[in-house]
C-alpha cells in the first residue's frame, strides 16, 4: 500500500522529557562560563522549541544579561557537550504512547513517519537513541538541515517534502506554542500535547487537537484529523 499520509514528531518535549536535561546542561554552562548560578527551569520558557541560541538568550535575559556572540557560541557548545555527557550516564524514557503510535503508523503502510526538530542532529539523535526510537527508519529533519527555526514553518515543510506529501496530508505532534504556530503555517494539522506547556497556552495557537498524553491518540485519531 502506498504512503498517503504523514505523521511528524517534534523531539524535545514530544518524544521524551528532555527538558529537564536541557535545563541541567545549560545551567552548568552558565555557571562554568558566566559564573551565573541558581538557574531555574522557568528562566528558559521563552526559548523552548526555538533552537539553542534562543534558549540560551532566554536564560541570559532572565538574569539581566546580554551575551556577546562569542559568549553565545561558547554556551551553546558547552550546553550540547553537557547534554550529551548526561545522556551517556542516564536513560530517557519515551513518553507514554509515543513508540506505540510510531509502530502503528509504520505498520499501516498508509502513514509515513518523520522527525522534525529545531535541535541539532547530535543532540536530537542522543534523545532518540536514549528513548529507543527507530529514527533511522524515518524521515529525519533537524536544525542542521534548515535555515530558519520555529515558529518559521521550514522544518515541517522540509519534512513533508521528504515524505513526498503535501502539508495538508500530514499531522504534526508538538508540545510548544511556537511549534504549533510552525505546523499551522506549514499547512499541516497539529496535535498539541501538554507535556511542556499548559493546555490553555497551547490552545491559544489553535491546534486541531490538544491531549495530555499521546496514549490518548490512535492512528484512527490521526487519520480522522486528515479526513481519511
């Protein structure tokens, strides 16, 4: 059976709870490079899902700091190195329902599966491997493949192109407002999962469906959003 539809997953906050590791990795970088301690998860909220530089800037602004380009790049590199080191020592569990939904889509023959993330290849691969996601069997688009980060729709547009499908035949799974914006701007349907942001915040971006867990989502749910 030919592939007729697409299911596209963000990584951080959708595949696994990598945000707690992101915070630890970035906090260590801030302490090591800038001497800033006491970083809290909320310090990065404005940068979640927008790529490494936006994430780091958000943390700096929360502490009244403007970063030079040199400082920015040093923290971005240190953050990724810390993140990869942490994941060598600890395992990330995939969120409930993620692997099951991927398996059902792949087995259907009708639904192609893709990864589309603003994270770098090294960092997102570390999450996917830790969570035991068969990403090598899927279309895979990351920050290394695009020029513009979310909320720009480029990452989802490229994923749809590589699936060989129009955006209107694809459903994106996202956890952040800017990701929902990007999915809608690309012309995809969007399922928002409340792993990172509250339902009321996500609903402001008008996703097609909001759920508390992907265990609530079946392949029939996905196909229903596409009118299939």
